[in-house]
C-alpha cells in the first residue's frame, strides 16, 4: 500500500514519535521530546472542526435571516474580483501542495521556493478582498446598509482574518520554525489549515453567489 | 494516656483506614468497569444504555422556550422551513465532527507502541 504524503512526513519525523529532526530539518525544529508529532496534527484537526462550526453558525444565521418571511433582505451582487481571488487561493493551495511534495522528495530549495509563492499569493488574496470591499463601498454598500451586505462583510472579514493567521503561520515556518515541532510536522499542519481555508472560501463564495 | 484519648486516636485511625479502603475499592471497581467497557459486550452495552437514555428522554425534546415556539409558529410555513434548514446546517457538520472525532479516538485508543 502506498503511503500518503502525511504519513510519509510523519514517519520521517520519527513515526509520530518524539520529534526527531528530519533530514531536511537542517537542525531546525529539533522537536520536543515526549510530545508525539502526531499530536499536533490531531490538534489541528480539532481546531479546524471549531473553525468549521463557527462558519456554519454564520451560515445558519444567514439562512434564517434570508429565508424568514417579511424579511428586509435585499440581495447584492458580489464584486467580480472575487472570481480572481478564488482563483488565486486555489493556485496558492496547489503551490503549497507542490512545496510539500518537494519536501517529501528532499528538494529543500524548491520546497522553500513554492512555500514563498504560496505566501505571496495569500497576500494577493487579502489585497483582492480589500479591493472587493472598496468596490462595494464605492457602490454605496456598507456593513450596515442591509442584512445582505452585512453578511457579505462578516463572511469575508472572518475568512480574511483566518487567512491572515495562515499567512503568519507560513511566514513563521519559513523564517523561524517553532522549536516544539519539526519542520515536516509544521509544514503538514500549516498545509492542512491552508487547504481547509481554500475549501471554506469556495463554500462561502458559492453561498454568496448562488444564494444572492 | 487517658481512655478518651486512646479512643479518639483509634477512632481517627480506623476512620482513615476505612476511607482509604473505600477509595481503593472505588478505584478497583472503576478499573474493572473501564476494562469491561473495552470488551465488545461492554461497548454494546454502553451504546444500548446511551440509546435507551436518549429514547427515554423524548419528552425533554418536546420542551422548548415558549417565546421561540410562538415566534416559530407565527412565521408560517416558509419560516418553519427556513428554521428547519438552518437547524440542519448546524446539525449536520456537528454530527459529522462528533462521529469523526469518535472514530479517531476509537482508532487511536491504544497507545503507540
């Protein structure tokens, strides 16, 4: 049976054992003896569950606010730049996957290269979101204009804040990897978070477009 | 030593022994119960107990906030459908997460050797 990239990375970390530095670690992230590296992955899964429920609560509120009879809901058309932003986020997810594949194949330099591109694309995505907000503001749609625009701002800002956290994590892993976990584990955990945010954005985007 | 002092000392010693014995017994029973839960019969029994508890509490599910009920009832058929959809949106991921975490815990129930 072929091992998945996550399993492969964790096995290189010491089989979910005790944070031995991998060959590509280069002394970075020597790991914390006693804390299995797999624990960080489990922790991230739980965190993603929490984030998912937060957004689902927002979606549930959106469903009620939009669907209730005699509602003052006025549909808005999301700015077209969101299509470009979505594309940027999808591409960033692909580049991050490539970075991890390079790390598995022990091509450290290429891995860092793709990692950097992912970070830049993340910044571009955020800039695109700000541009979308600007376009809405020019059209006279602000946070308190109507419930529809309020939800648009709330969804995009909540997701944007999470993306900001993802960019911070990407930078931290690239510049100053945490000591507690190995570079491989850090890469795996950050990649999980980033892919999740990408899928989450696609869901939010579909909701904003199809549910308008 | 006076007889009262001797009595008090013995009383305290016996009381402490009794409490320690109770504690030992409790820990032993707890371990036995946890071991039993790890067997197939124990697991089935636990699931059956949870199911029976939930099934028996159907009356509790019918209770709700009177104001919420009035609001939902006043919102008509469309409002009711909206509420049902919103509840499903919240319920499905929560159940998926619950089952997923339960599955994860069950798969990793034994420590890594």
